[in-house]
C-alpha cells in the first residue's frame, strides 16, 4: 500500500458498534505511512473513547465544532484543507442521512461540507436499516456527488441478525483507501522531476543555498507514480524519502543537477522542474576553509545554466513544466517565465507564511497557453495530484494534436 505513504487521512468515526474497528484501521493506515487525524461524533464516543484514538494516533482527537481551544490550534476549515482523503468508518445510517442532506450541525458533517478532498464512507448498520428505502435514497444522493461508498459486507451482525450492513474489515478499507490515490492517467509515459534546493560550495565547509525542503517536488513525483508514470526524481539535498517506485538521483549543486537532467532528457516525455536551483555559483571554490581576516568579504558569482530553459529549447523537447516562486507580481512574473522560457505550463506559488518554501501547504496558479487555473491553499500532496491531472490533460492534448 505504497500509495498511503505521507498521505494525510482524516478518519471520521461515527456511532455504531463497528467503531471499535476504527482503532485497528487507524493503526493500519499509520503502519503504511499515512498521517492520521481523528474526528469523532458524540455517538462514536459512546462506543470507543477519544483517549484510545488519541493514544494510538499521537494527535489530539477532534470532537467538537465550537471549541475555542481546538479552533485556535487547528480549526475545522484548516482540518478540511489538511486532509488528502476524508475516510469515514464506520458511517452510521444517521450520519449518511445528515450528510446526504448537507447538514453542518457537528464537526464531522461540517468538515465534509468544507472539504474539497475526496470523501470515502464505509457504512455499518443493522441490515434492515441498510435496506430501508430512506437509507438507499440517501446513499444514491451522495454517490451521485462523487462520494465513494465502500461496503457494507453481509453476514452475522452484532444485533443477532444476518444480512448486509457489516462494516468491511479494516484491511480492506485501508487497501481501498490506498487504491483511491491511484489513477492511470499517465501510464506508459516517462516523467522526470527535479526537487529540493541546490548547494553552491564556497569552501569545504560553507555553501550558498535556499529554503526549499523538496516537499513540493517529492509530492509531484509521488502523484506521477500514482498516475502510472515511470518516474525519475533528481533531488538536491533534502530530508525526505523518495517514493519507492521512483528512480532517485541525488545531486548537490546546480551543475550536477544540470548534467543529471541532460543525461535523462532524451528518454523523458514530461519534465517538471520543481527544484529551487541556485541562479549563481562561485567563480572559484576555495580549496581550504576561508579564514576570517578582514571586516568584509566579497564573493564573486557566475550565472548557472537555466536547466528548465535549456530543456524547453531542445529540438525534441519533452512536455516542459516549470515552477515559479515569487514574492511579488506572481501572475506577471509567472507568465513572463512561461513565454520567455517557452514552457508548456508553469505552476506559480506566492512565497509567504505557511506557503511555498519549507511548508507542508502551498497554493498554486497554473498557467498554460492563454489559460490558467487557481489551486487554493492545500497540502502539497493534494496540489500535486491536481497538478498531475492538469499536466496529463495538456500533455495528452498536445500529443493528439501532434498526430493529427
Ligand atoms: O521544496 P519546497 O520546500 O516544497 O518548496 C517548493 C518550491 C517553492 C521550491 C517550489 O514550489 C518552487 O516554486 N520551485 C521553483 C523555485 C524557483 O527556483 O523558482 P524560480 O522562479 O527561481 O525558477 C523558475 C523555474 O526555473 C523553476 O522551475 C526552476 O526549477 C527553474 N530553474 C531556475 C534556475 C535555474 N538555474 N535552472 C532552472 O531550471
């Protein structure tokens, strides 16, 4: 279940005897690398305590909508944005009824309305309640809105009856959650991503670098793996693990990144440049540690090659996607880069507090041709998935136009 690595799952637990299985599900999701936050309804707390879920998740459990303390720490809108997937297991008949009617009277139903992430429900209830026309109508409504409903299974029930309504087992829920991250929109294509900062050495112990953590590029690489692409990731120095199925090539300086990219580019269909590549490097790197001798010290820098622009200028250039990190005039600067570097697409991020560099969240405006799309603040994982969908659409369209 490699797809769960690093995914942020908001596990919603509603009232029903199957709530105790939510603890097993939580452990399973975590074992497969997901980061899980738990939201429980009041009825769920009658079946399993928030303390159990808190101890297992290592994070505060959220139960109340209007709670001053939790709202100031991580409010319901932040939670809704945080999640890559909202997974509700078990989902009771009462919850499904409220959700299908768009109620927002408690934390979990409010989150479901406020999130733009995919939502998945694992129903659990008495078989007659499941078969009841009201429940079936409610389910039809939410399925029509794109909500995934997984299960229920048939069999003996806690109430002594037998029939459909048992929550499917935690192992199956975790596996379906993992699969929900998988798309095949890029299968058969070869994708090259750069990520992280570069380091330009000054002497054996010092360097010039920037605050890129690599998260955005690694999230793009992961989303591309899930989209079925064959992925190579060229990474500057970061503290992240690469997706298992991606080929990882570690580099340090812009010059090393440049030659690693150029070695792979002839076998690349899509190139995505998410790295924060140093624009300049030292003319000469001192062989020994520079001694503190005078009050000021000047470094002489030379311009590095622009990897992205050189790739886009190749005769048989791949579909080329740049990033732009801006502190001002985001749109104008990004569009200028799109045109001057002759890119197929550019994803622009405004650098700011809790956005862009070294943050888990970001917000992007993606430009291509005369079009653009705004991707609101969300986790880099979720943004990367949307970006990969946009890239796949444009890449496929360009290929179709080429063959006609
Ligand atoms: O790594 P994170 O902490 O997750 O942060 C993500 C990010 C902010 C680094 C990422 O989203 C981002 O915006 N990366 C590009 C940052 C950048 O260097 O932007 P730029 O506007 O300076 O460069 C424009 C484009 O040219 C980029 O695609 C860059 O990779 C590329 N470039 C720049 C210079 C150079 N010498 N060669 C290049 O290929």
